[in-house]
C-alpha cells in the first residue's frame, strides 16, 4: 500500500510537470504573438524611437493618483504576496506589524512626492539614480553603482 501511494504520487508529479510545461508554453506563445502583433500594428520604427522617459514614465503624462497607485502596487505586490504570508506562517500571526509599516511608508511617499515631482520637472530627473547623481555630484556611472552598494550595505543589516 505504501508502494502504491508512492507510485501515485510520482505519477501526479509527472502530470503536474506536463501541465506546468504546457501552461508555460502557452504563455510564451501568447507573449510572442502579442509582440509580433504590436510590431505589425505600430511599426518597428515607432517602437525603437521611444525614449527611456516614454517607456518607463509614460511620457510624463500620468497624474499623481495613477502614478502613486502604480508606485504603491509595485512596492507592495511582492511584499504582500510573498513576505507577509511567509512570515505569518513561520512565526504565527505577528505579521500585523506590516500594516503599520505599510501605512508609514505611504505617509513618507506622500510627504516626499511633491518635492521630488517638482525637482523632476525642473531638473528633468527620470529615475532615483538621476536624483542621487545630481544631489551628490556623481559624474561617472560606476561611482553611482558604488554609491548605491555602500548605501545598501549600511542600510540592509539594520
């Protein structure tokens, strides 16, 4: 009976991998199809002529509510779906602290966003890296990466 259960579990595992592979293949086909359709519909030249700002900042045309919602969704999606349930499972339901932390982070966003938006419009920042390069006078790109690495080493352990 134990041998039979193991055989059933092994068969289920093989079936699961087959289904997973089929789903991933279908997603890949859809993605390639959408890419080809977009190239045909808009033309390859238009796609390659887009700038960094057009692509990542939507041509600076987003209003504050849409941009803020996108920012919060981007930040909390990974935390909410992976980190909080994992912590709640491993340590009990002590993950309530994330609610306060999330609220505090949103308050900080709302406090700094108007100033950073104004600076972005005046000085043409397109990323946080552009702000730090301007703020700290970093002229060479590898120094920018070094600055971020040193900052992360100082912040992460705490």
